[in-house]
């Protein structure tokens, strides 16, 4: 084996296609898959530990960690999928158990989970079977398995109830099922139909409650398997309490809703994804049944990208919370890891919280380029995700990162580490590596450059354009050489150590060595059956090593292939050689790397390591031979430490001191200096302001301290006085308590003496009773012993009878068996004899035919056909005999099977005998238990008889107490009835008075209205008079001027006297009188009609009252009949009947009593309404009494009277 070993040192990247690809090991360590390894990453100290995958696996598919954080289960695909359980407490995470599907062909396990106690384990297989396995994993034992769904409805997640190890939840596309492990099988306990919902995730939040997330952005809450309610994670939707509404979602709105891809429960509630780049925290409300959204956390935009908002569109695929619930870590579908502290300031203030990168930003696409430099510990990578990243392999950090608008296919770092050459889809760009940016300063018109490389001196660089290699000067940027000769695309180029040679390989199977000074081809090796993918050169530039699609490693020297090392069943994709020239490293198409010792041997002389989950695209060794760097199509960058077998790093020829210089533009430097000056001035201002604020606070605090000290001094004085008062009270209470204790002790001593004397007498009586009971128990023991002896004798006789019966049967069966065996032996002997005779006859006949044939062969050729026919006939006979032999052997086998059946039947009979013996023993035990029950029942019967005697005595005493109380109740009822009559009278008077008051109020209201109208008229007239006086006064002023006086009087007349005033006044008075007369006639007619109607209603009501009286009389007669029939019932019914009869009589008396004066219409109507109300109440009471009698008749059906009348049981509390 090789003396050089590669050890995985650090990884940059996350594998996204693994279910549950993030786990918390402890508060500082998370576990995630990277390449074909599981990485244990310490968040604080930034170190990594690796758990490699299995050999020849097709990659990891799912992860699961136990509740105690000790065991990690890793599912890996393959021809037969496996689950490997690792012990994380071991330093190297040693492998504990490997689980497989047994006889069932399983290609992948899509989901797994441990039980709470870590003893049991469940796993869900993928298509097409979708089988759920329930394991006791430490014994590698499958306890049960069941098919969970069909291929059209795939399952995405399974989980065990954290409160019950036997309950399992399964969810998927239209699938939500609960299974329970019982009696060695998994049985479905719920049948929830959710065909229209695609469940992406679920989590247990209590013993019976599961919350599931759908593709349509809804959270569905199931309790005991039934859908209770659902809610939407979008802020505009509210909780829906109708489960049916959850099933009728509009499918057209699904693409616009956020997908709930993951749910994680914690102590306060649960966290879930809520669409692209968003996580929501839900907490329980006060009623413990509902949840409310308390926080929303988002992925921040990526400022290094040309489209910063793309980072916010990442889907959350995994979400974990630390054991102490302090931090949350998420992974996305683009291979990024984010973290947030749940107790951060933003979370406490309720502001918009944002995630941060757990370590650094990773590639999300296939990595196509890899390069290193000499002067700095930098690694340059480019990817199809349009990004270029600069890493540091010494500090394991990301130095620079930038995204572009085009895909990057190749990359090369300048040996100084200050420049980078990147081949994009449109151009080849040479860029400067600044302190915080990557800026382009030269472009070359080479489209889709798949390979580029700087020379070791950095003065030249080579770039591939299809099948042509261009060599440019790094100082003048002019094309120096164009190397043409490849017929296919160039896949790989490498410079020699002195930059005088360039080696290239292409798809057409050619490996060329070029002279970079003369552009001539120095050597070539062409193998058309192989398409080369990688090439490297030895340190002395004399030997070339190439790999390709023919699954071999070729050593080429002087245009000849010296050695070919087969790679078995995998293809090499890339190759590199250490600077010492002792070791070759190759990458394969299945993601592994191999360390091969040089010089090459024909035998298998390599070490294979599990590295990536996909094809290794590039690999390179650092210039000090300390690290191996590999990248793959899975988007991961792995850093391997090259050590010897003893774990020591390789010796360096000389220590390399890395440069610390960086590039920065003049404008950036000036801008930064200006910002620094501004910040310094701002700091000085803030210092002065803070000092002033501190002085103010000191003054305020000093004043507060003085006030508080004075206040506390006063409180101390008051407390001292209280303390003195409490001391005096305490001394008084102590003296009082001592006196009380002395009195209580004397009292208790006297009571103790009395109790001792009384207890001694009771003990004597109890001892006598004990003696009597002991004699009785001895007598009962003797009786039971005699009974037991009799039962033992009967049991023994029954056992003997059964034994004789079954022994007789057994003997008969043995005789039949021996007879069958004898017949079988006889038939066997007969068969052997017949077979021997047939064989002898056949031999003799064959011998005769042979002699006859030899005798007649020379003479008669024609008889040949006849003899052949005879031979055929004999062959047929022989075949028939052989068939008979086979039939006999079959019969023999049948006899043997019958013999085995009889033996099995014999064993069954023996089992029946044992079962019968066991049944007899159980019945004996049952008899003993029943006898004990009989004894207990007899004792209870005696106690009940004593209790019955006591109850009879109490019943007699209570009957004596009941009679005077019944008389009192009767008197009180009569008094109550009289008071009710008086109350009715008062009610009638009150109603009449209320009517009178209402009439008077109406009259008062009318009078008030008329008075207000009169007052308004008076005010109007007074205003008119005042205006008239004013105008008249003005007219009097013209007394000396007749013309003006005449005009003013005419105006006054026209203003105050109209032409129709006199006629109108007369007409108004006539109309008013006519209107009054009309109203009076109308009211008189109404009064007359009301009187006639009242008389008619009186007659009708009188007839109704007579009819009601007759009905009441009939009902009273029926009540009396029923009272006579039910006299044997409970006394309560008798009392009720008497009460009903008395109330009915009172009602009749009230109805027949003289009524009020009919002339008073209101009082008459009220009396009639009161009578109707009383009749209605009596009807309801009669109906109730009938129902009560029916109930009593059902409880105590009628039967002929017995000869002895038992006393009634009446117990009044």
C-alpha cells in the first residue's frame, strides 16, 4: 500500500437531496451531509469531524438522530438500500449496526425516525412498495412491517409519537395515516381522506395532536387522527374551524400560496417554513388549543449577487432548534446553511428578524473550475451558479465572493494571488482581486472557455477555445502562440515545472506535449478508443499520466504508453500528482478519490476514500504538498490533509511564507480615508455628548440617593418601634400559651385515664367474642376440609377415567400405526421381488434377441426393421415398468407422510391431555373462588338483615313524626289559598286604578296641548299689536301733514287689514263649529257600537264560562276516580290528588262567586281574562297529574292484592 494517506480536513458545501439533512448533536455542534460524508461542525470553534459513507453506495438519502443525541442513522441508496447507525459519543463515530430490508428488495429509505427511548426505529421505503418497517434496531430485528400507500401517492415523512413508542404517523401526497404496533403487527388506527392535499411535513406537538403542512400553504391540525381545524401561514388568512372547508381548497390558487416544507416542534409551540425564504414561529395561546404567529424570520438578500432578491426565494428544506432552544439552524434547496439566535435583540423587540450564514455562502451548482496560487493560501472556484469564490485553506474561510450574469466554466489564479482568470460563456475575463471585490480589467474574445491555466512564473496563461489552445502574455495581454493539432475538444491542460512545456489531452484520444517557445509538438500519444478527461505531468516533465473513459490510468513516456493500471469498474475523471512525485491522486465518476503509489504497479495498489456524491470534476495539490483539494458536480469543495501512515504531515522542502499584500484602487482608498475621518469626528462628538449625559445622570442619581436614604431612615425607625411592640405582645402570648398548655395537659391526662379504664372493659368483651369466633372458624375449617377431601377424591376418579379413555385411544392409534408400517414393509418386499423378476426377464429377452440378431444378421437384412420394432416394443414395456416403479415409490412416500400425520396427531392428543389437566386445575381454583364469594355473600346478607331491622324501626318513628306535620301543611295550604284570593282582589283593584290613571293622564295631555296652543295665539296677537302700535305711532308723526297721514293710514290699512279678513273670520268660526259637531257625532256612534259589542261579548263569555264549568266538573269526577284507583300507590300521589281536588273546588268557587258590576266595562273584562287564565292553569295541572299517574302505574303495575300488607317505606331527611 501507499505510504501517503489523505485525511478529510474541511468541507465547503451541503448536499441538498438528503431528507432531514440537518441535525443538532449538542448546543454547539450540528450535523449535515457534504459530498458522501456527514460533517459534525462546531459552530463556536469552527472545526469539522467527518463520518464517511459506505463503499459502493449510490449516496445518502436521509438522516435521523435519536432523542438522546447519541445515535445517528444514515440511509444510503444502492441495489439493496442500507441504514447505518453510528455512535456519536465515540470519538470516531464508530459504526454500530447496519439495517436492511431483509427479503424485501428496497432501493431507498425515504424517511426514518428513532423512538424517544432510542430502542425502536422506523423507516419508510420508497417506490414502488412503500413499506414501513418497525425495528428493534440494536438486535437488527424487524418487529413488523406494513405497506403504507400506493405509487400514485408517495410518502414523504414518517415519525414516532414522542409520548408513545407504538404510535406512528405517516404523511405524503394525499396520505395521512396513524399506525399502532400491537400484537406483533402494525395496524392502521385512522382513516382520514385527504386526496386533494399534498402533505409535505408534519410534527407531533402533544400526545394526541399532529400538525401537518401542505403544498398549498396550510397548517392542518389532527387530534387522534381527526382533522380539528386548519389555518394558513399567509398573514391574510385566519383560522377556519370547519374541517370540511379544508377539503375544498381551490386548486388554481395553489401556486400562489407558500409551501410548508418543514415543521419543527419545541416547548412553546412549533416553527415552520412559510414560503420562500421565510420561517414562522407559532406559540400556544392561553386556552392551549390554538396557536398564534409570534415571529417571522426571513433570509436576507445577497448583496454580492447581481440579483440580491434571489436569495430570498430559497425554499427551506430543513429546520432544527438547539436542545436549549436558544438557536435555530435552517438549510435551503440551494445548499445554504443559515442560523439565528432566538433570544436576539431583534426577536425581543418584535422587529423583522433575519438569518445569518452558519459559516459561509456555498456553491449551489456544479463546480466547474478549481485553481490555487503560490504566494497566498487561496483557492479559486467557479460554478454553474454564476459565482466565483476565493477560499483560504489555512484559515478555512471565504475571502471573496461575487455572482455574475453568465455561467463560469473555468478559472485560474495568478501565482501572486492578486489576479484571477475566469472563462465565462461569452468571454474570457482577467480580473483583479481587491480587498472586498472582484473587478474585471481585461476581456478576451474566447467564448465558453472550458480550460485555462497560468504558467508557474505567471508571465503566460493558456486558454482553450474548442480544439485550439491560445497562449497570452500576462503583461501585454497579446496572443503569443496558438497551438493547433487536436481534432476534438481539449479537456485538460497542464504546465511543466519550468513553463517550457504544455501538456494537453482531448476527446479524440490524443495526448500532446507542446514546446511553449517554438509552438512545436514535442511528443504525442493517440488512442482513439479512449476519450481523455484528465492529464498531469511528473515534476521532471519526463512522464505524463492520463485518465479517460476506458477506466485505466496510463503512464506515457517518449510517445509510448509504458503502463496501464485498470480502475476496475469505475472511470477516472481527473488526476494530479504531488510535487514530490511519490503519489498520484485520481478522482472517479462515482465521487471517490484514490491515492496511488508511484512507481505504478500492475496489481491493485491504492487507497480509496469516500469523498463526493457525484463525479469529481477537478482536483489539485497545494505547492507545499500539504493539502489535496477536490471539487465535484455536487457543488462541494473538500480539503484533504496529506499525511503519512503515522499521521504526520509530509516534510516540506522549505517553508513557504505567504504574502499579506492586497490590491485596492486609489479611489476606494481615498473614499475609505474620508469615511474614517468623518467617523473619527463623529466619535469625538459622541464622546462629548456622552460625557455631558453622564454628568447629568450622576447629578440626578445623587439627588435620588439622598431622598431614598432619608426615606429608608424613617422606615428603619418605624420598624424598630414595631419590633418593640411585637416583643411585648410575644411575651404576653407566651405566658398565656403556657397556662393554656398546662390546663390542656391536665384535661388530657384525666381523659386518658378514663379511656384506659373503658378500653380494658372493651378488651375483655372483645376477647370473649374472639374465643367464640375461633371455635366457629375451627368448626367451619373442619367442614371445608371434609368438602375438599371429597372434591379431591372426585377429581382423582375423573382423572383416572380420562387417563384410561385417552390411553385406550392411544393404544388403538399405535396398533393402527404398527399395522400400517407392517403393510408398508410387505408392499416394499413385494415391490423389490417384482422389480428383480422384471429385470431378469428383461435381461433374458435382450440376450435372446441379441443372439438371434447376430445369427440372422448375415443372412436376412430385411428382418432388421422387425427386430428394431421388437426392440421399440421392449423399450415401451421397460418404460411402463419403470413408471410402475415410480408409482410404487410415490405410494411409499404417501405412506410415510400418513405416518408423520399420525405421529403429529398423537402429539396433538398429548397436548389436549395437558390442556385438560390445566383446565381441571383452573376449574378447581374457580370453585375455591366461588366458595369464598358465597361465604362473603352470606356475611353481607347477615349484615343487611341487621340493617333492615334498623331501617324498619326508623320508618315507624318517621311515620309518627309525619302525621302532625301533614296537618300543619293542610292548614298552611288553606291559609295560602285565602291569601291568594285576597291578592287577586288587590290585583283587580290595581288594574282598575291604573286604567283610571291612564285616562286622567290622557286628559291632562290634551289640556296641556290646548293650553300651549292658546298661549302661542296670545303671543302672536301681542306681537301683532306691538307692530301695529309702532306703525300707528309713526303715522301720528304726520298729524300736521294730511296727505302723508292719508298715505300712511292707507298703507297701515293695507298692511293689517286684508279684503277677505271679515269674511274669513266668519267662515272660520262656522267651520270650527261644524268640525266639532262632526267629531261629536262620530264619537257618539263609536260609543254606541262599543256598548253593543260589549253586550254581545258578555253573552258569549257567559256561555264560554258555563261550558268551562261543565268541563271542569267532568275533569274533577275523573280525578276522583283516578284517586280511588291509585290509593295503593305512594302516599305522595294521594297528597297530590287531594291538593288538585282542593284547588279545583276553590277554582269553581271563585268562578261561581258574584262578579263586579257589569256596568264597569274594564273591571268586567279583567275578571273574564282572570277566569280564562285560572281555567288554563287548572288544565295544565290536570295534564301534569295524569302524566304523573301514568309514570307511577309504569313503576308499580297493577296486581291483585296479597294476603299480607307490607308497610310503606317513607324516609324523610
